[in-house]
């Protein structure tokens, strides 16, 4: 125990563990593990350049101001556009990663982005469908009840919040649309 | 091509997208034959990772066949069967040349902290991922490697992230012979970390989770002792009792941003997103469960903002905290040996295979922990 110089003994000896567990101790030497030393010069990484050729930009690519320049290679998924794109460009242009404003603006942009796409989806032949897009019907085919109940799961204590978190913004938006429309109708009638 | 796309928190669907094009001379285009859903994909799926854009395709664990190569690619040919590390790395920056491939400085324009990762939001570079029929693979001469003939597809796909991350998590614990190791989280990474701890000479391996079916897997796959934290009023105190009030030598945090077990922490972090870094329940338990002077290894994924971590206990106990995204390429030679020798069998963790067209169901089942799900794979229709 910790009150004396000795550690509490382990129930099984190394020999017993080696016997019981296939591969026990094959990486016993801490110095002989792949990442034992964090910084080890790599002889052959596969790179045949000192600095990579630069990927062409298709639009002024947003970048962290903690980088000296745009990295030579970058992702091209989902260019920023709309109001969410404006917020994202502001987050990248003005704030470093060390500032909470950078991240909070990006989180805000994510929510604005979601609503921009939800709303515009209703102008298409494939509007967002909260039933098919959440996969919630698999509750009926993948043992939703028996997977949850009688299983000691910690998440049961707060699962009642999930419908509120998922459906809450939709219900709030529906209420805003409804109340706005009602006000317009009343104003037109008066 | 068909591809999974993100439509907002808890919502995804499969859409028609353009087949990716070569955008850099060292790019390759890979036809995906098998992909996986990772626990860290769920952070984006739940809307917890900043700058996850609508229309993004997720997926950073995959294998496939090379369909096209850029003009400067020397090491791959069309038709090669390849496994691709989740890290996108240039092989020539200060970090890559020293083995920190996950910290590549030339592949993530959006953020300095981490290198590029396939399909992992713009926080990790804005690359579309591989839960699709085709994917763009930058720096094809650096990351991918040929799949050995003897290796199964299931082992290969798990060797692109989950297996190296579990093994790396055990390494970050600096385990020495006879150490008591506690692994928080019995997901694929935690299970592989527990199994790897034995390879490094642990004297006792304990796995903690709240899902009985995963703890059963921990006993079978990792030969670990298991504790369901919901059965104890105070799991930290139980760990003290289990170790004669000494504490473990090493704790491995393999849960990350959506850890459960403390109502306030989980709800404020995971549901209400008020702790932007995520819920540190398992990390705090790890800090309090190790002995003074012990080591904490963090391989669970967290967000880039703040979390209520118990820094006082960390400092006062004189703990060493090691963490990083896994430099996969650096782990491969040793892990290939371990898989070939049968010391690690990642394929045994696969529980589900979903056709790409049914990936919406796959995300819900994995996210909600239904149907005994541990590791779901995704099979693209063009595979």
C-alpha cells in the first residue's frame, strides 16, 4: 500500500500472465515501441520534395491566421457561402484559435448553415426529412427498447432531453412562422 | 457517385455527388471498398465539432482501390489495393520528418493544432471523407500503403485508425512491467488499448464503461477485469479500493468529448454544448483514479474549446499527461506483425455492416448503442 515503501502486490506473476495471455510482454521494452520517443527523424516518409507543390485555389481559401501562409494542400469541400459563410470568413480572418470568439463564431455559423440548408431544401424536390435523416425508424428494427432498458445504461437518465434537443429548434421555428403569419393576418384584417 | 452527407445535428442522408478530381500532382483518387464509422464521427454527427458544414461527407477509416493518380505519384499505381491512414500528411514538414504525422503542418489550412483528417470537418482541413464511393487522397506517396495479401479487409480498415489509436494510447501510458492500467471506455479504441496494455507488460488491466455488452467484449477480447460505473456510487473510490488505496499506475482515457456518468457535465457539454471542448467526465475520473506521480494517456477526441478539467488534482498529484492524435503510419510496421502473429485481432470488434445506402440507420444504431453495436462498417455500392 501507499503508506509503506512497497506497492500493493499484483495477483498474477509475469510468468503466469505470459502463460495466460497471448502476446503478453512482446512490447515489454519501453524503448522499443514505435512511438517511444516522440521526435525521431524518419528516414523515408515517401516524400520526394522539400516543400510540396502548391494546390491551386478555386476561391480565396479561408485559413487560420496562426498559419504564416495558406498550406500547400487543403480541403475543397463545402466552400463558405451565404450568411454562414460570411460568419466563417470573419472567424478565420480576425481571430486566432487561441480566442474563444473564433470557435464560438464557427459554432454559430454551423447553426446558421443548418437553417439555411433546411429552408432551401423546401424549395427542392428533396426537402429535409427528420424521420429518414435521423434513422430513428431503426429503433423498431434494431432492438431500441431492449438495448436500453435493463442494461444499466447511464444515458437513460438524460435521454428524455434528446427529443427536446433534436425537435426543439424545429418546434421553435414552426412557432415563430405561425405567430408571424398570425400577426400579418391580424394586421391585414384590422 | 453516392456519398453520405451531413444535414445538421443528428441528420445525414445519401446524395449524388461529383466524383472527386485530382487537385494536386500528388493526389490519388481511391474507390472505397470498405469504410467504418468511428466514435469520433459521432461528435460531428451530434453537432459538437465546430465548423462542420452542411454537405460534408464524413469518414476517415477506409480501404480501397486506386482509380487515378496525379502526375507526381511514384509509389502507387492504378489498381493497387490500399489502406489509408486517417492522417493526411505531407512527409516533409518539421513534424512529419520527426514522426509526428498527425501534426502535419502542411495539410490543415483551417487550424494549426492538428494535421488534416479525412471527413472530419473544416477543423481538420475541410477534406471530404470516405463514407462514399470515391475519395481524394492527398500525398498519395506518403500516407497509403498496399494491403498485404494475408490481411483481411476488416483488419485492414481497422488498422487505419481504431487499432493504431488503441495501441498508441497504451504507448502514451509509458507502461512498465507489472503496472495497473485502467482504461476508461470500452469502445473499439478502449478495447484495443486494453489488449495492447498486456503486450506492453501490464500486470492488471481494468476496463470501465456503462454498457454491459461492451464490458462483456472487454472480458472476452481483452481479457480485462471490468466495472460498470453505474453499479457504483463512486467509481473513483471503487478503483482506490481495488488497488489497496494506491491508485492505478496508468489511466487511458478512450472516451472523449461525450463521456457520460455525471449528469451536469454530460448535459452541459454534450446536450447543451456549453462546454465546447466536451464532457471531461472520464478524464476527471482518470485523473482521480491514478496514483500520485502516475500517467494519464488521452486518446479520446475532444473539441477545441474549454472543458471543466480537474487541473488542480492533475498538478497536485504530479501526474504526467500524454496525448495526441495517432501518427498511424509510424505504428503500422509493428501492428502488422502483431496482427499477423495473432496478438491483435481488430476484426473481432466488427459487429455490423451497413450498405452505404443505409448509413443513416448505421449512424443511429451506433450513436444510440443499439443492437450490441461496437464497430459498424460501411460498404459502398460501387465496392
